[in-house]
């Protein structure tokens, strides 16, 4: 813990990112709640002053692994970051959380210009068992015509799990193509 925490103070962005990566998974597969909280404290503190896109990307992923609810408020300002990798990290960091702000950000990111960001945000929305709102469903419906088959599939799964009747025809179309994933 101390060695990886010391990396967070390095002048090297690569070293800071590695420190964050280590804290993200320290003690796995079953870290104690106390260790997770301490790791999240360090990562959240780093986020307050970090500028490197590589470190910001790692921070998003770390917060997703740590599952700390404070991640939602901390990551929201980065959901429109100009760097795709940072937005991708934000999506991953929000995935464990079903708070309204997290859902809203994932809805926004499900329309991102980048396919990976869009895909993971759509996956996150579709797999949220505890949330079913009209806005979430509309976001999934908008992804039914995505050019990426995997994103369409994530939207189909999310709508089917919610038994939304708008899934029937798009599902039939997808099942009629030669290669169904």
C-alpha cells in the first residue's frame, strides 16, 4: 500500500498510473472493506490534481474496481473530457453505481462518438438490474440502430431484460443476419 501510494507522488505520469493500477487491485480477490476504502481515498485524492490523461484513465478504472460510491461525484466532471481514454475510464468507474447521477452520465456516454465508450456505457445501462426508467430505456432504444453490432446487442439485451416490447422487431432483424453474436 505504501509503496504504490508513493508512486502517486512521482514526477512520472507512468509511475503515477502504475501506482493507481496497483491500488485498484490491491488485496484481490477479496480485499477488506478497510483496504478498499484506504485505496479509494488515495486514488480520489490523486484525481483532485491529476492532469495526465494516462493517469486519469487509470483512475477511472481503479474507481470501478474499488466500487466506492464517492467515485460518481468525483468522475462526473470528466464525462465530457476531450480524451477518449479518459471518458472510457469514467464509464468503467461508473459501472458499479446505480445512483441517478451515474445513470445520467452513462446515458450521455452511451451516445459518445467513440465506439468503446458507447459500447461500455450501453453495456452498463443494459445490465443495471436495479434501474429501469423511461430515460434509460430510450437510451437503449437509440442504440438499436448503432453501426456496431456489439452495441446493438447490448441494447437488445437491456431492453429484453426489461421486457420492453420495442425490442421484438430489432431482435428479429438481428437474428436474421448471417453472423449473430
